[in-house]
C-alpha cells in the first residue's frame, strides 16, 4: 500500500492530510479556499489518487500559510508513500489544454529538488487565493517531495483556466511517474537509490 497520513500543527495552521497513490478514494477537501479545494479535487481526480485534506488556518490574514503548509504536507506524504521508489516509472510529463490555456509539466522523482516555473497567471486573485501562491504551492511540494518539477504555461488568458491546466498537467505527469515501470526493474537509477 503506497499511502501516507500526515498531521501538521503550528501556530498558523492545523492540517490533516492523507494521500493514497493507488486507490482513488474521495474524502473531504477543506482548505479554507474554495479555489484551492477545487484545484486539489481535480488533482486527485486526474491523478487517480486518494486525497483528503482538512486545514484550519489563519485565513483571516490571507491564504499564504495554509497553502504553503498543505503543499509541505502533500510533498512529504508523496515522499513517504513512494518509499524507496522501487519499480516506479520515475519520470512523468504531460500537456493539458483548458480551453485557451495550455500547460506543460515535466517531473523527475529523483530525490533531488529543482523547481522551474515559467507561468504567468493574468489576475492577482483566484477567489480568496493570491495567484502568486500557485507558484509557491508547487515549489513547496517539489521541495518536500524532493523532486525536479518544471511547470510551463505556454499560453492562456483566463486565470482560472491557467491554474487549472497547471494542476491537471501536474496530476497527470505525477500519475505517470509513480506508475509501475514498463521496462525497468528495481530502483530506476544506475546509482541504485533515489
């Protein structure tokens, strides 16, 4: 079973998160932001993952701490659920269109962190979520999962469509990367570990 359940309690947030890479069980997603709820819901749907997230945060200030801490938990849960990464595909890539928006995600579950962001979301807000937090969310996931993550928004004018295309591309690329390898047995690295 490739799953993990994490709790994170700080003065800013209290988070319970469960990630299951193999069973798309739906549970509550309540982040304090309707828009982030929507993005995480489509992440689990398009990745084929089980995901529950309940966050009680200081949303009266803004969504920064909640979005960041949820991303930290998601990255840590992914790292824990993958274990030694024996038998996985390791690399994933996907293009997703969302009406006029086109996004690309390429990633490597290498055990090393690198994050490249080439995306400009047109409006400053997505519901009660600052648009700049989309980039910060993905960077925090990459740091805590210890992955190489490249996200590019190739075109798009509607902010909702832009963010949605990025989340869907990430979900689909991650689904590919965590899938059983078609050709490589054992740890997918000449080093023998990731």
